[in-house]
């Protein structure tokens, strides 16, 4: 996972790195995420529930061509929709698929939005992904990417996964492999989110699971055209079709994989996707999150980058909005990939009623909950800019923290959309809706359930009056 660790653990990681030519001190998986037991059952090829984890996390064997002996686990939420999207989620070194399942929020987001998650594991167990060999860096060239593609195909064929809605994410070595999969198979993936990765081909050594210290330490810098040519000429030579959109994350205090790699990734993918290296927009959607967006001529974000001030090698942080932000960018929350968003009623879970733009969206009016009726004043859209908008009579207004308030009791109103941070909201995996500026939760006042109960901002308490569902 490449998470921050104690000095002894770092030293152990360094010793392991010397023996394996990996160069990384990494976090081992906890006991609950150990490799599944029952080897006899695994040999049959039948799905096998993972010991100690939810029954819906299933080990699958004999899933197709698998030159490096990867392990496959599949998470099928009870809420899986028909023809569900597929997310390939890739662990870091010394991790595993079950560990990534237990240490990130992607499974809970799958529960909420009904997509499938493939959690592969490397072989040897706990090794890094092969992002350095000629085989791995070319479409159908062999090594780990071929086994990963077999998992995707198996999921499409045996679980009804949607071949037109396949996405990839990963942390650290898995973030590196995210870049590789997007380059090798641009016709397969619609979008990807790489946490703490490096550009495609940056880690090249010509050997399987090789270590490239210059890349790791951010000493490799090329022009956007040079990076782009590597993707075009090596990953899938001759491919001229559409390319997946890319989201990138990195901490400024990362000492394992230098933050410099974020800038190189931006150069690579903006060039590949044909957009300017000058950001179309820059903002701070949450404390210490510095976001830049790179849009095409129609205003659709092609590359989105998050530089997390002060963060080390620890992304995505469980319990934050990081995974949910990645899921939203990819469109797995029901939003359209590329600038659109989820549209529907915003329901207060406890009351069973809908957020209503009072007075048919009168600017400045405090919002209320009312019985859901499907009206325009109860139809909210979550935009790619993290706004919640309502359109009544041809006029669109934004949910707004009144007077940019950050205190308990601040009224939730609607106001003309202005792009300010008090009109930006995070829809979190735990069902809360938090104001980006204040960090406070959207709250039904006084635990009320009656029509007309006002909605405000309040310190997040875990109460059901702060639980919401959009769509």
C-alpha cells in the first residue's frame, strides 16, 4: 500500500526492497485480509467466499489466461444493478485484493451505487505490479495486464458486467498499473483514477517487476509530447479511438514516490487527450485539496488532478471523500462521465422525505423537507463542480450555505450559482452531505420528520437526520 509506517517497519521494507529490487517500505495486510483458505476448493474453479470477510467477496479461479498466476476476488454488492459497471481496484506492494477491500471505501460505495469491484492480488503474494517490463507495457504483451484483462472479461461473461462501463483505480503500485492499463487498453476503460502513481512507462527497466529509482524519486522529466508518444507508440500502437478520462492524486509530502510525478502524469495525459497543459479551472474543494481541471473545447474535464498538501504516501484515506470523489469522476455514482452529474430527488433517509426548494426555488429561502412528489423543486443535480443545483421555471439555483456561514445552524438556502466554495458539497460514502467550506453536515433540524422541517448545517454527529440519498 506504501502507507506511512514506523521506522522499524520502514527498515524492514527497505531490506525487502534490496532483496526484491523493489526499493519500497510497505504496509502488510492485516490478518483479516489474509489469502483465502481452502486450497482444495480453489482448485475446482468454483467461486469461493473469502474467510473472515463478507460472503459477497468471492475468490474466483480459472478465470482465463493468467501468465503470472494472479489471484482474483470479486465483490458483488447486494444492490448490484442489472448489467452493472465494473471497477478494477489495484492494491499497492505488500498488499492484496482482500486488503484493499477492507482498507478503502470502494466496497461501501459499490453497496451504494450497485457496481462490481474486482480486487486482484499479485503473485508472488505481496509483490508490486509489473509496470516495468516490455511485456506489461504493450497491449496483450503478457505479464500482469493480460491476467487483469481476463478478470474483466470473466466478470462480463459470468456476472453480467457491462463491457461499456469498465473503470480502473489503484494506489501506489496499483496507481502505476492504473496508468499502464489506461495506456494498453484505451478501448476497454472509460476512465481511471490513479492514487500516488507515476506516468505510464516511467518505471520502465525492461525486467519484470523492476525498480526504477529515478522515476520513484521524481528525477524523470520529459515533455508532454515525449510522454504522449510513449502512450501512443508503445501501449497500443496504431490506436486512434477515444481515450479514457484520467483522475490523478498525490500528496506533497510523499517520500516513497515523489510528488513530482503528479506533474509528469498531467503532462502525459493532457497530451494524450489533446487538451492544454494550462488548467481550465483551479480550486480547493476541501481543506488541503488543490484541484486542477483540464477541459476539452466542449467543457468536459479530461484530466483532473489533486495535490494534497502535507499528505504522505497514504492515499486514498479511508473515511474521507477521496474514494467517493474518484467514483464520481468515473461516473460510477450514476453521474455522466465528463461534466454531468447525478440527477434526482435528495431524500432525507430518516424522514423519508425530499429536500424541497421552498417557494418554487425562491432565492434566499431556507430549504425544507417535504413529502416526495417528483416536482422540479425536488429534483437536484450534482454537477462535476460539486454543486447541487435545482431548476424551476428555467432558472437554475445552487444549494448554498447562507452568508458563507460555517457555524452550527447556518441555513441551507438556494442562491444564484457563483462557483464559490460555500456552494460546493461532498456526497460521502456514509450517506452524509458535507459543505466543502465548513465541513458541516446537511442536517434536518431537530430530528424532525414533518413536512416543512427546515434544513441547516450542523456538526456531523452520525445521526440519521444527517443521512441523504440522491437519485
